[in-house]
């Protein structure tokens, strides 16, 4: 809605190319964010004093995933790193659903890839959280959480 007002104010035509793809992309972004948050929080609680790692991840991932610009403007070696991140494909799908831009891969292939990322990240986040829970119960440091 905010984007709509901005585009109206700047007199730019705004239309959503594919609303179902946009909604699905946002839901996938939510799932990836939750799983990533569980993984990063579990690692942070396990190692303690890992604030610089969290700041690095939260600062670098949006830049490397193409949230503000397509990854095609990045140097080739950094593009390789970007193509490993699931958020790269999600932002690519969001950009495609709104602007009908070219995607890195076919949109169906990107959706499939992100679904696999989400499933793998859910399994990893549950596994890491269970490990942390066992460690906290064994050490008796639950009060520190």
C-alpha cells in the first residue's frame, strides 16, 4: 500500500504482475526468516558473546541477497555467494512478481529451490534447537536464556 502511494506520488504506473507469486514469495520469506532466526539465536545462546556475528549476518545477508538491487550488479565471485542464499531467490521472485523482471532461473525452478531450502532449514533449526535445549538442561543454565 505504501509503495502504491509512492508510485502514485511519483506518477509511476504500478501493477502487480502475479499476486499469487507475490504472496507465496512473502510466505517463503517469512519461513526462511523464522528458521534463520532460530538457527542464529541458538548459535548465539550456545556460544555467548556473539554479537558481532549477528550484526555481520543481519547486515550482509540483505546486501548479498539482492533486497535493494539485483545481484547481477555484484562482482562475479560475490554473486556465487549470493546464489547460495535462499533469500536471493525470494527477492528475485518478489521483483519478478511486481516488475515482471528477468529471474536468475525459471520462476518455477526458483520456487522449487526455495521450498527445498525451507524444508532443509526447518530440519536444521529444529535439530539445532533440540541440541541447545539438551545442553541447557544438562548444564542447568536455563535461567541465562
